[in-house]
C-alpha cells in the first residue's frame, strides 16, 4: 500500500511492476500473468515473435497464493489499464 516492493523469493511486486533477479517490467508493459504447467508466466505487450515470456517455476515462489492474489489487486497495478 505504501508503494514498497514485496519480495517472493527472487520475484518482487510493487505498484511500478515486477522484478525478477536483474530484470524489471512495468505494469504498463505486462500483457498478462498466468499459471501454465506448474510455472508462473509473465507475458509482455510487445511483438510476441521477438519477446520471450518470463517463466518462473511456481515451486520457486514462496507464498504463491499470496503473490497471485496481490497481482490481481487493483491497487497493485495502480495507474494501469487491466
């Protein structure tokens, strides 16, 4: 709520976007986040031919259910269209 990043292992969530290791993606660049074959897949809004999604094994994300609930909250993605 105060705009801080919440860590889920190597994955971070804030009102600005997602971070993973040394990568960052703004919410305005996120097309969707989905569960697929035991992994969390972050797809960007860019040309899909040249943009590979970020794929993180669900087992590597502590408190996965909290992470998924958090990214679905309107306040988390403040200032973006869903």
